[in-house]
C-alpha cells in the first residue's frame, strides 16, 4: 500500500479524452477519486467532437449516431444531456438512382417494382437459386448467396470495395456473415430500441462527463511518459496499444478516413443526413449533411464527403483490420497488457476492437465498477 509520504498527485491519469476516458473519469470522480485527463488533440471528446460551423454542429471525425437497446446505457447518457429523436434513415445513390437503406420493401419496390413481401422474397430467392453458390470463396460470392446479384451489384459491391480499398473478390467471405433484409416498409437503419443525438451536439455530453475533472489538451503522453506516469497511481490508457509498447512486435493495421468539408450557401443540400454513394466511380463513400442530425433551420449548410483510405503514420486510425495476422499481433500485446498492475487499457485503439458508442460506455462503466 502506498504511504502518505509517497502518495501521488492523482489517483488516475487518463490518456485520451474520448468516450472511454471521459466515462471512466466521471465514474472515478463520483467515487471520490482525483483524475487528470490528457489528450494530444487540441480539444476534448475524441472522435465524437463537434466543431461549430455556421451554428451547425459538424461531426469532425465522421457521423456519430447514438443507438442502443440497453436501457441502462440510454438512461445514463440522458441523465447527463437531453437527446433528440433523430432516426438514422440513409439513402443510397447508385449512379443517380436513389434507394432506401437498409434493404427493405421500399428498396425492393425501387429495384423491381414489387409491392408485396412475397414478391420480394421470391425475387431474391430466384436470384440466389439461379447462381447456386454453395461454398462462397470470397466476400462477393458470400453477399450474392445472401441477397442475390441486383442488390449486391447496386448497393454493396462499390461501397464495400471503397471502404476496404480492395476488390470484393479479394476479401474473405467471413466479413459478411449476414445482411439485414427487411420485408417491411421501414427505413430505420438500426434495430435498437433507443436512438438519437445529444441536443447541442456531443460536446455537451463530454462536458457533462468531465465536469469538475482536471483536463489538459495538446499533451502528447509519449513525449514524456515518465513525467506523466509519476503524477498518478494508475494510468488509464486509451491510445494505440502497440505504441504503448514501442511497437516491439510490429505495428497493428487500421483503415483510415479523409474528410472534405464544404459550407454551402443553401439551407438544404441533399434532404437527408446521410447519403451513401454505392457505385465504384464516385471516390467517396458518403456525404453527410450535419444540420439534419439536429433538424437545423440554419440558412447555410455544411456537408462532408468521406473518403476511406489506407492508414499510415500521421493519419487517424479509425477501423481495426481484424484479420488473423493483426489479431495474432494484438494477442502478443494483450499478453503484456494483462500483466500490468498499474495500467488499465480501454477503448477502440487500446483493445484493437471496433466499438459502437454505447459499447464503449458500457465497457468503461464495467472497468470503473470493477476497479474503483
């Protein structure tokens, strides 16, 4: 046990002010612990940070739509900030043709003119039967065996190849285990019971979580980690786990994103928050019109074109590439992490796992509950 003489300034140094770090800090403070949260960016909030442009909350690091079926998590965030009733209903644009997503009766009517679930089921079953793919060898064959060729070629192939930066025939079949097909006229993308956006943007949520917690931005932990470690009894690390260990086994791979923002002198550019571009020729995967997340009435609008790209140092790591090579590499780092006695690893980068927001919050709550 640490003597009072050697007691450090903080109970927890939290590296990274994203959702995991912010929730952990909030819970630790509630239990009387003293925390310092640092982040190398110039702002708090990690990837949920919103930038105010023309009085519109612009999701700086890509669209974030909160959804969960866990009432405990929904109540937790709503006790901090009020959420609106935004429902995610994206549109697909394939060479100028518009389709509803996810695949539902509206989509099937737009594709084939069918009007009943039975007609739609028969059409899909005919296409699957005609191709007779019994042992899918790649993503393309797997997808066609699930939904047929029309849906695949118009709404899956181009988008997926842009997202991964590889041909669908070169991607493993297991990436698509199932595809959501609905035989109802329901454009709600998520099946979760609760869904919405914080009124006033995600910064309101992060501000509420970090209220009363000491924070510092523009601070790179790795520039002097010994100095930072000396400040606290325990480090909560939410950055890249391979970087924490000096890349001793090699670097983990990610997919990254490039965002191209435009402020337009119109009050409504596309009539929807999210429009996916599913053809191969359009270089971006989607256009986000941010004001629609909060039903904005501003005279101008801000749109963001989203370009997937290979990750390299200097770019933001967004999506872990959870193939066998990277998973085996992560296992080596995790073995080291499991032996640590005063370092806690949490979040998407530290756990090399793609999390939705509600999952990150649940994970942080569990870690805080177990440890504090």
